[in-house]
C-alpha cells in the first residue's frame, strides 16, 4: 500500500496554517506571486479536494478553481483526511485520475506532499505564522518531486519556479524551498 505517513503530517500542518489565516489578510501578497492569501487558500483547498477524489476513485470537478468553498479550514481537513485514507489503501502503482491525467498513486502522493509543503510555507510566510514543517518532511517532499518536475512545470505561470541555489550545508527545508523555486529567506 502507498505510504502516506509524511503526506498526512504535511497535510495536518497545512490545515493548521489554513486555520491560522486571520481576518483582513486575504488581499495580502504571498511568496507564490500568482496568488493573494485568499486566492492561495482557495487553490490549496480546491486542489486537496481533487487529490482526495483521485485517491478515493471519485469523479473530478471540471474546473477545480471554480469550486465554491464556504469554510476553508473544515473543508481542507475533511478532504485531507479523505485523501490520506484513500491513498493509504492503494498500491503504489495503482492508477489515479487527476484533472490533468492519470498517474500512479505513489507519484500523486509525492506531488501532494511537495505541493502542500510548498504552499503551506507560502501561506505561513504571507500571514506571519511560524513555519512548522520539518527538515525530514521537506527532504521526503524534495526527493518525491524530483522525478516529477520536468522543466515544463517550472518558471513563470507554472506550479514551481526555477531552482533557487542554496548553500550545500542548507537545512532540508531550505533545500526543498530552493528546489521548489522559492527563496528560503
């Protein structure tokens, strides 16, 4: 079965960050230049629902960004639990269908782990919350994303920026952030 241990930890921490967004922060910019805080929260919550449906074998929405979200914190937590439960029951090579196509369950879990660690960091930084992800989680995310992030998924308008160089002795979190196109400091 697909190992969801790190994914579950990252999603739990990201749920806490989503819950920690304060009133009046919605229009604030984020390190993810395409999104304000409100837009990033919507992206985070709508896509965790997409991943959860994939892991459960449920139909996908036609346009994830058009999903109505009434209670971001509760909806994120529910979809995250559904995702972990669904993927933990699948073999690594089980095909799952995302809006963008079909991929093995283990690859989808790796993508989710990296996506939610990166965007959770973006949201924490934008809203002045502590960064609560560990170096170990970040290293799992980096190693999992490495084979999935070909150059066409990097750069302006893409999910991940170009690699940012970090020192050789950087922490696991800093290495992940640089790999994901973010400036760790």
